[in-house]
C-alpha cells in the first residue's frame, strides 16, 4: 500500500507541478511528499520529475508512468469496493466545483441527502465563478454553466437554463417599464463579465435564427452571479439570468420580469471530468445525483426562449 500512496502523491505533484501545492491538497507535509516521490523514483530506477527552483515537470519516463499509474489507482479504487454493498461501498475524498449560484440555490440545501446516503465520502465543494483547472487543481468533476470551449475534458450535458430578464420593483417605479428594445436606451444594464476589465456584450436578444447583442449603459459591472442578482434586487439595473434562480424573488414581489419576448439565449449546463479509462465510482454516483437534483430546473431543449 505504501507504493500506492507514493503513486498518488506523485500524481498530485505532476498535476499541480508543485510539491507544496500537492502536499497542501493531500493534507500532508511537503517533506513527506518529497520523500515519497524520491523513494518511488529509487524503486523504479528512473527519474520521474525534473525539479527546479521555480517549477516541477515530468520527464518522459514520468509521463509514461503517470498515464499507467492514474489508470492503476482508478482500478484499485474500484477493486476495493466491488464486493461491498450499500452506502458504505462509497468512500474517500470527492472534490467538485460549481458556480456560487448553483451551490447556494440548488445544491447545498440538498447535500444532506447525498452525504447521509454515503457517510464515508468526504466532500470538498468549491463554489466560485472563476473557471478552475480541473486536472491541475485535483477536481473529480465540475459543473459548468454556459458554452464550453474546446477541451480535452469529457462533457456530460445536463440541459439548459431558461433565461429571463428582470428588474426590481423599485427600479421600475423610478425608471418605468421597458416595452420594447428601443426603450432600453433609457435604461441601465448591470453588466456581468467573467473577468473584470473585459467588455460586456450588452443586452442579448433573439434575432432571426440566432441571437444578437445590444450595447447598453450601466454604472455597475460584476463578476459574481450572486453580486449580479443582489445588484438587481438593490435596483441598480436590469439583468438577464436563469429563471430558476430568480423565480422565488419574483414570487415574493421583489423582482418583476421585463421584455418576456426578448430573452437571452438559454445557458447549457454540463458536468465535466477528466478523460480517464475508469472514473471513481463515488464520482460517478455524485454526478448522477447532481443530474437528478438539477433536472427539475433545466429544459432539455437547446432552443429555449
């Protein structure tokens, strides 16, 4: 088992290109990680990593060993639980990432049922609007909302969020209700960007068979879905966001829907995971649970609107 532990440590060092970050992610001292990899290299009779003062990277032998070791550890993980039954069959650390909005409004309140069913799983939940590096940061899977870029990761589509346009009741009282796209020149948009400093596309609306954007004025730009929603509640402007996350505020009379005939393009929701021959059973089970939990809030048609 010591050699398997050393393999796991090597994989984390290779993925994070750092002994310090790998040790932190595994909850062990840096010296322990360094010693384990050195002993592994000695037992194999080859150098797996090039070490410099600035970074760590794999040798050619290290690359070949990494691919085989990753599959082997996945096999061992599955082998250890193949004869077990019931909730205790799933154990170990599970690291996942999703947007703060998804975590707060759809997932966290339902997490007790998953963790009660699998009490030996230790879940690490990252909830941020930045795009994490799934492999380098050691995530088993991530939930992404929005169009996916080209990637070597495997994507499992879950459906799409229908997008609606909203404003606060107070905002409408001060600025009036927009009745057409032309009216938007007299209104403010709360701009959302993934990275501050980048340009907001403006108001998105259906245009023929596709979608177009209309530049709009606005005094606030945010890079957090929660700040985006809170700014709308505060009356700082109009937003375009998933209906599922706004419906409770509409029902309470805090927000109102505007320009229902001009919604933005539906946003796809996907599960992403690394390309592996075997995905740990605990990760498979969690992804299936995520799919079931989000299903009531998602449309399966990509046309939406």
